[in-house]
C-alpha cells in the first residue's frame, strides 16, 4: 500500500512509514517523530531514551530511534519497556 501511495502521490512532499500492526503513517517531510526534539533543548537533558517497536528503515520509529540525540531501545511489548527501564534506572 505504501509503495502504491508513493507512486500515486509522487508530486506531494510526503513521507510514508509503517505504523502499527495494521496501519501506515503519512506526513509532510520533516514531521516524523523527530519533530518533537525541537521542543527539547539540548541543554535540558543529558540523555533521552526512546522505546519503539518499529525502529527499522520504513518504520515510524526509525528516525527518532536513530537520532544522535536519543538512545534507542527496540521493544515488542510494554513488558519489554518495563524490563529495560528497571535495568537502566533501578540497578
């Protein structure tokens, strides 16, 4: 579906990515999940951890997971997130 939309709407400045299990995301270029980082000053936090299940090229978590400003954690379920948080913050 994403490939078909890229062809059909090739004249528009849009990006496409795999969203949830049965969805895809369509947004203007530059409006992926890294958009939020413009509101967080680099001086505010030493570390930003990002948890996502679609941290792969074409996934909707990819750009934020690969950002130089974040530490990415690939998760599959909420329990993965809890386990990693406990390992990171409750040693």
